[in-house]
C-alpha cells in the first residue's frame, strides 16, 4: 500500500513549505505540481526541501487546479501509488487528516473521499456567509447533475482517490479550472464509483476567493444542465431502461405541456370577459400535477440508485480485470 499526495501550486511560495512540513510519515510520495507559477514555487521547493519523498513537476502552460491535479494523478499512478490525496498549497487544509481520507478507500468502503465543511454548525461560523449560500446552491445543482444525492460541499478540494480509477477517467474531458471538483464527481458518477464525505473544519484567513459569482453563474448553470442531461441519457436510456425511465418520458412532456397550455389559455382569456372553460383549467392542472408526480418518482428512483459497492473492489476481480488493463493501456497511449 502506497499513499501519495498531490499539491497543485500557483502563487503559493509563502505557504507551500509549511504545508509540506506538516505531511506525516504515512505518506510515501509527495508531488508538488508547479502550474506555470510566476513565483516559480516548484524551483523554490526543489531548492529548500530535503525531504526525499518530494518530487516537483512542472506544467509549461498554466492549466488551472484541475490540470495540475491530473498531472499529479498521472505521475502518482505511474509510480504505483495505491491512494492519491490532493491537498491545496494555501495552508487551509490540515495534512494531519490525510489518514482519515485514505482509510475508507484502503478498507474497501469507498473509491473517492472528499472533504465536507458543513457537518458541524459551529464550525460554519468561520466561513464567509457568501460562501455558505453559494455552496448550498452549488451542492443542490451538483446533486442533480452528478447523482450523488448524499454528498455536499462539492467544491471542496481536499480529496483522495484510489489510483486504479485514474486510467478510467477521461482526463482530456474533465474541466481543468473552477469546475474541476464538480466535474470529477460527474465522471466518477458515470463510472459508478462510491464517494464518501469526510468531515473537516476549514480555515480561512484574509485571502479573497478568485471565484466571482457573476462570471461563473451562467457557465456553471449550463455545465450542470448539460451534464445532467448526459447522465440521464446514459444511465436511463443507453445503459438501462427502467420504470424510472418511463416516468421521466411521461412526466417531463406532461409537465411542460401543462405549463405551456395553461399559460397560452390564461393569456388568451386575460383581457376577455368570458371565463376560462373549466375543461381547459382541468387539462392544464391535471397535466402539471401528473407530470410532477411522475418526475418525483423519477428523482426518488435516482436517489435510491446511488452506487454502494466500490469500483476498485470490482476492478480487483478477474471479471473486470481486462477492463482495467484496457484502460491502463489506453491511458499510456
């Protein structure tokens, strides 16, 4: 069993050494990924650190936190790591918690673990109110688009993954910047990987987030819509066709028809003295109510269909070993 830590770095020269100093002996390898940092954090680490576990990687072009993390994933997987933990370089994540992130994976309970800053109401007092509201909205959108209904705090960057899943991930398709953590959940969901939240307490200083609500609201919303539609198409119409699929096929058209039909007739009779016919009202009302009922059943079935058996356990069996070998061969070109 080998534990690796990946630390993407960009403008992190002031904090990177303190983060590295807190990484305990349970970690076998540490990959510091310099994402074309203007402060040359990678070179700074190479000059200042004597820890033989540390290996510095360099991205010639800035690829964002996702691009740097995935570069570290590839290097760690190539060095036969068992579990790969991702830490930020800004000292907001406690390296002392690494064992808590790794344990569920090594014990066969999960494929992927991630931090959850919302488990304790008292600890939320240190989190800016804007971030609390934004994370609540983002959590709901992510539940819908990824299918991980029991997980919260999707933007949390403290994560761990079993290395055998790395070759199965479509690395070229995963978003490399602010949407990275959410996109990882989406693609893990398509693989039917088991994801577990690990309670943590976040630390916030005087730094300001680079995430501006106005600039990412529409792109994030569109990304969630497209991924939800893709997930539904794959899981309920390509890979399988079930009662939930029928409920979606019936519920969505009924609901949309009821809204449009009702709005058209309401507008047509708005300026008229004649009352709207009872039959027209009933058609619109029944269509909307039936559509809502069918859609509620679909989402209930979707919530119940969350994966429960870790994928890396299945990949260790003879039945799925060829799939793993094919994915590794494809990843290596």
